[in-house]
DNA sequence: TTATCTTACGAGAACCGTAATGATG
DNA sequence: CATCATTACGGTTCTCGTAAGATAA
């Protein structure tokens, strides 16, 4: 099970075609065919059915393992190179949209002041992309956020051996249009809203699956999905009555037509964490330290 | 970064010798030397210093990744073979010592009744060995236990994409010798026992590191380490005054000279979970279902 | 010297591309 | 028949073992 074979396997599945995978990988169709044949012989099973090309049951299982495996392989290489290579005067910072707070900007400014020559790159992406990028060593530091029970760490998949540092915990609020019947309440329970329509905006609000897990029900069902990374767009959608969302209250600041009502049950917070690999270099370490907050017991 | 190279790398580090690793792997010393050289050239760093042989800093980082990587590779193969190969009439059950309860034995008996020809193998091991074995497909079903907050899942490292099924939650008790000043209390808090001497018996009682994590202090410090898997031995050690331990109260049943006082704070339970890969076959699935309990909300 | 790692070199295997063959819609 | 996967074949590269060389205890 050579990683190369696995890589072509996932490429074939993704493209649904041997030839397309070959093009992407810079191989001939023949080579791809031989790769798949090698895998299938090795495992003694057929992994793909052809015409149309798609994974068999066994192939599905392999696929589920292959991607994380390749990711960890990259992570290993990146991790070794990190301690070996000259610690670069660069800081590549990636974060999810809601993690971009003034506090982060200030801490970053502080880091630049104390290391004048520092090259800094900042990037805003979805949560998964941030985690993957940090694991693969593409970014030196990542800021991700999500919902969790108070002082619980975020449950990040594939965040293998990254270091977590708690950066912030904020109360969550239900975002409703101004004229919503519940908009004047002092607090809301998720149970009050089982029949509501929700906007699923995984990158820019509390992801609905996380809420369902926390609420131990399948209550919040999406009526609209928003895939961008622009917070204002989401808030505008809420104001227009497309559905509700749950996010830290601050996102509604300055936007008319929307109210943020504190979420009282389940007891969840919006938590931000900094992620980095082993020894991310002095700049990233200093930044992470500056961002770290003391979790209240 | 061929897996073969990684495998020889970890073997070399483990043995502290190229030649020993070569013997174990069925290679020549030369081949091992070439493997390491290949890795070092590929990564552009020295991974080992020689005479004596040991990992460099970069090598340490690689080592940390290599073992899980190889494990997951085996897991992938096992997982594919599991769905491919004929579902065998075998059930290989592995469990940690405290998971071996009458309830498990009964459920196993039930599984054998409903599948008369079933070949069953049972094995008791340490927690890590059980998890590793299930991941690698060596066992069809694993039962592991540990301490956790009520209705929280166990935090298992390297349990990647295994299915967890809650099997039992039991209250925890502090095990003390009969003549201990606190032995007559109705309940004990961990804070009452900061100065006590503890027995660290990771396989057969609540592992001290888990307790420290839960208590958010470094309080329970070990005075004696017990590495066996025999519960009675631990209880006997407690009775003899070698130190305290935390375990489900039932382990003291019938043993004189020991008392089990309920642990009231932190609020922790002894939790048992069944682990299996995707589609472990009908026998294991039935057994897991029979063991599953309804977690109280 | 002795145990041990490294290097040189050659036989065999593995790998990928070209090109011919086969299968499917 | 056109598209796409498979198979046959050959040159190149890799890999490992043998054997000789280097190096530290």
C-alpha cells in the first residue's frame, strides 16, 4: 500500500475516471490502471467498478482511510522539516471568519512590533481548510472556532497531534429578525425553537450538526445553506427572514433588523482556539501566548 | 516516505541499532543503512546520530508520526479486508481487566446461543493493546474502560474511526485500607486526598494521569506502580497500605481489609465502551448491541 | 580488534511510458 | 466507432544483497 498508489486511488475516485486522474497526476492512463491493479491485487479485492468508475464497498472503506493517511504523511514531513529547516522569518496565519476579532488583530500587531522583520501572511478560510493547512505545515498558526460546552476543547477531526490553545470563549446568541415573535425575549432555549427554520452556515455560524450533537436531538433542521465566509451576508439573510442562526452576539453589531438573544440552553459557548504544530517558531509561539486566555474554572 | 522506510526507522530507534533492526525485519544491515540514508536524503536532515544510535530532534518528530501512521496503514488494510473477505464465523474479543463483568459474559453466552457454530476467542490486555488490536483488525470487538465525566465518551488516542458503543457507567470509589482514617466516610472528594499515597495501576484502576486531567491538578502522585492485569492483586496492595486507588466499587467485593468509599468530586464515572471497526460482522454487531446501554440523559 | 555503520557494485525487480488490444455505451 | 480501461513489452530506475571500506569503543 504505497502512498503513491493510495494517492492515485483517491484521485481516480474523485474524478470518476482513470484518464482524468492520470492527467491530474501527470501519469499515463496506463500507469493509473497499473496502480489500481496493484492495489487490488495487494488487497485481494476489487476496489473500483468500471464504467462508470466508482468505488466498491471495499473501495469506500479504503477511501475513508486514504485521505487522512495521506494528510498525516504530509504532516509528518512538514513537522520534520519544521525543526530541521531554518526557522523562517515568516508567519502564515489562517483563521476562520468568526475568529478574526480585534483582539487577534492587536495581538498580531504586537507580534510584528516585537519582531520587526517578520513576514506575515493572513488568510481566512473554512474550518476544515484551516485545520488541514496547519496539519500539513502550510500555515504556522491557525485560529478556529466552534461551539462547545464551557471550557471543553473543540472536537476537531484530524487535528492529530496539534497543540490547542484556548483563545476565547463567548456566549452564544440566537440571531433572529427584528420582527420575530421571540425577538424580545431575554433568553432562548434551543427547545423553544424546534419548529423554526434555520440557516446552515457552517463556516460563519455554529454548524447545525454541532448543535444537534450538543442538543442530542435532530432539532435544528436547515432550510437554507450558506457557504460563504462573509458574516454580514449571513446576518442579512437572517434579517430578511430566511431563517435563524446561532453565533456570538457580536456579529450583529451595527446591522439593523436583527436581534441577538442569548442562548440559555443547552449551555454552550462559542470557543476559539489557536492550533499549531510542535515548535511553530518564536513568532507564532509568541502570538499564541499573547492570545491565550485563562479559562475560568 | 515509503512506509517500509518508516518501519525500519522506528525499528532502528527502538533497538538502538541498525543491525538489530535488520535482524528483526529480515534485512541486511546494509539495507537498513540505505533505508535510513534514503529517508535522511529525502527529508534533507539527519534523523539519527550514530554510535550510539538514537534519534535526533528531527528524528524524534518523525518517530512521533511514524508509529500512528503505520498503525493506520494496518487499520486501512484490515478494514478493507474485513468487508472483502468472507465474514468469518469467528469473534475475537479483547477487553481490559475491569471490563470483564458478568454482564459481558452473559451477553457473550447469548451471542453463542444464537450462533451455534461461532468460534470465539477472548483475551484480556491493557487498554492500549486492546485499542491497537481493534484498529489493526486483530480483534473484532474490544471492550475498554476508563474514567470520564458522566455520559462523556472515553478519550481514546488513536481510536481514529472506530465505532464507540457505551456499555456501562458505574460510580467510582476510592479504595482504602480498612484502618485508614477516612475509611468510614460516606463520600470522599479527590481534594480530601491530595496528600495521600497512590498506587498507579493504569490497567486495573483509574489511571492517575486521567484523574489529574479531570481534577485539573497534579494532585494524585504515585507512590507505587502496578503493571499487572489482576484486580485482586491491586486490592491486596491497597489493603496492605501501599497506597490508594480509584476504581468501581465492585472490585472490592469479597476482599477483606479494604473499603470502597464513593468518590463525590470530581463528578466522574467509570465508563465501559465497546469498540469495533466498520461492519464487524453479525456476531460482533449482535454482541455490541446486546451490551449497549441507554445512557441516562 | 571487534562490533558496527557506510559505500561500491551488480543482479533482479519494480515502475512508467508507448503501443497494441479489448470492452462498453 | 469513439471513448476508455487493460495488457504486452521494453528501457530506466530502484532496491537489496554481497563484499569491501571506514570508524569508534
